[in-house]
C-alpha cells in the first residue's frame, strides 16, 4: 500500500521473508504475500500508544470498493479474462477491494487505494511465477480501462462457515432492552439467528437465517427454516440433492452440545456478575438497618435512594436470570431441543439458470409447536442500535421485522447487518463489486461462482465466523439482502466447512470480537512465533444473493417460497 511504501523501484521486486509475513498484518488468517505489482518499497509502519508511547505494528483492514469506474466495469468478460490468466496456479478467489491502514487515535485515515486481491493455495506458488501472473492480471485491468489498480497475490482459501416453547414462554418479552439475560438466551429462542445442529452425534453447527413457507396457499401451517446446504448435508456427495424421505428422516436440534453449553455458561457468568454487584449494596443496606440507623453519628451511612433503587433492580434481575438458567437446564438433553427435520437441500453445483450462482441452501421443516407465536422473521438488534445503524422500523422490544426487497442488489454497496449463532449481531458494508470464487472438483472440472462481499464495520473485525453460515444479511431498512456462506479466513488447521466445531472458542460471547486499536500481543518486541498464536484480524465475508436462493428453491421444489 502507498502508505507503507518507500521510493519506487523500476520494476516489481521479490519480497523478503519479513515483507511476506508482515505485509498483510491485521487481516484474518495471517495471510502471506506472494507477489504484488506495485514497484514501491514496503516498510513496516508502527505507531506509539499509551502513557509510555509503546510502539505497536500498524494493522491493515479491508474497506469496500466505492469507485464507480471499478464497479461499472467489473463484469463477466473481465472476470473470464482474469480466470484465464490464473489458469496455471491453484487460486481460490479474486476480487477488487480497498486495503487500508487502521485509523490511529487523533489521526485521519491514510489513503486506501483499490487493489485486485488474488488468493492462492498455501505453498502452491512462488514469486517468480506469481509476479508474472500478477502483471498479466494488471494488463487485463488496463485493457478494460481500469487504471491505477495494482494486483496483489496472497495465500488464502475460501472457507465455508458452516426452539423450545417451554423455555421461551419464561422469557419476559417486555424486558428485552433492560438487561443481559434475554440477549444471552437468544440462541435458544425462536428469533432469527439461532443455531442449528444434528440430533445425531455429529459435529457441526450453523444458523437459521429465515423462516419460510412453501405454498401458493397463504394459510399453510408448514414452516421451514432456511440455512446452508453445507450446514446439514452430512457426508452426502456434493452433487446430490435431497427431498424429504418419510422413512429415514434427518432430525435437527436448536444448538449442538457445545452451543448449548456456551449459552448456559454465559447466563451463569451473568448471574455471577449480578450477584457480585449486589453484595456491597446489600451489605450496606443490612448494616444500616441493623446498626447504623440507631446511631446519630452514622446517619451518613444511610444508602441513598439511588442505591436502594439500583439494589432492587439488581435483585430482580438476579431472580429473573436464575429462573432462566433453571428452565434452560431442562433442555440439556438433545431430544428436548429437537425443532424439525431436513426437508430439502440443493446440490453443490452451479445453477443452470443463474450462471455463477453456487447452490448452497437447505430447508428444515420446523415443528410449529416449538414456537410460541409461530416462526416469525424478526431479528433482535436493540433499540440503542437504531440511531447508529438502522433506518427501519424497530419494535419497542428491540426487534426488527425483516422483509424481501424486489430490486437486484448486485453491483450496489450499502450498509448491512446480520445476527449469527457464532458472532451475534454485526454490521458491515456490502461491496459494490462481487468476488469470483474457484471451486475445484474431483473430476478436474473447476467451477467459478460469483459471491457478494461484506466488509465488517471496524469495531467488529469479523462480520462472520464459523457457525454463522445461513445467517440472513439485511440492509438498514430491514430488507433481506443475502445469506452468509463463507469467508476469506484461512487460519492454520482450519479445515471446517463453515460449521463450528467443539471447543471453547465457540461461545457466542461477542467479547471474542472486541475491536479496538491494539492488543498486548501486537507489541513490536513480540516474536513472530508468538504473534502466530494470535487469531484476530479483519476478515471479508462471502454471501449468496437472497433472490438467487429463493429462485432456486422455487425451481427445485415447484413451490413458491415466501416469508412466514
């Protein structure tokens, strides 16, 4: 990037190990640089922070493409030419993106030029071949009248992210925005974004993004939960589709064992925090009532009205949270959380009707008795979010009703949000250009898919993570834009298909994604070996346009999909 480069060379140069490892510092997965067409020398920038002006490495972050010249000229002909140029390497995806430096407190954002970012398989490409390919790609951009866009090749992979009525009736529906309990219990409630796993002893968990009906009859009582095929596809061949079998049904539950425990543990953590806050206030109240009230010299020890009111509120919250934990404990057995069975799923193939669309959807037929009011399409965002992110109508209890939009969302950028079972509520920007993703197949016939790109808002770092596949993406008016399918994250040993695996990192606690400027592990003196253990970084999410998904459901089932 220009802001981390020195004087220009006459031609591109081979990066040394430090540049390869540090050029993309701050991006998720710790990607390594292979080659770049810019002739400017790179230097590692640092910034001082804290009382002692400690030096930290300056992180990079993704930003959406907003240049009209790039957006209007990014088309099939250009993509096909680049695909041909990449024919001799094991590439995963490519797309135009802005990569800039993080904003340092008190400073303005440095310039963030657009680059064509190409990802290749790890250890599959050396600089000599890589720079030849990169220069050819740049010439193609010039031929399509896109000047001043350099090409950068990095290592990376396309990584898929793979309700109980008795519990929900205990939730105080009028108290959504007054405490942490209800939001912590969301994974076990029926609003959109709840986790889905197998009833069988199988690993993996995804997200239910929408509730649909499949019928011309608006009075139909059959409801479906929409998620991704790779969330519920088990070990079926990729070209195999599925329609409901009355003999061998595949049942699904709300949250696998790990997801359930994460929800349970978070509620217990909240209980501990509330009780710790109650303790000093209750002690002061007891001391006053038992002793100080009788001592004229201790009248200043009387709790204030504000403290007394706060104590009552905390005690009420503790009782409510404890009751919620008690009822949630009754759902520990998987069969208590069974919500439905697999009804349909697509094959993993490029659509014949929509060239470039990789079909990846599944429908779970839901048991309506597991939902208090029947499945609805609403997502909890909290009233405090309205002024910052949303323009749509938000209900008094913090829920936003989602709706479908008629116009095509491709080629447009807009602010979007999603609630997934892994990262909860996050916001980002849908880029004005789409990514081209390569999907190798066993028969050697690669397929190429177009997918929407979501760049996270800076405070989130990641728009999605493993376990969020299937989550609905919506714009600021609550109109549904697409479904989360995958990301650019290529963390080592990260061989998951978009569905979260057992482990302590699966908690939906957003404290895992705090944003902020720096971390202790990022100090300049920290060794590279230690840095490699730090997983956080800015990521880009891939998504399928919702209109394409619904169109394929219609063609596959012969029924009209509508929001429930």
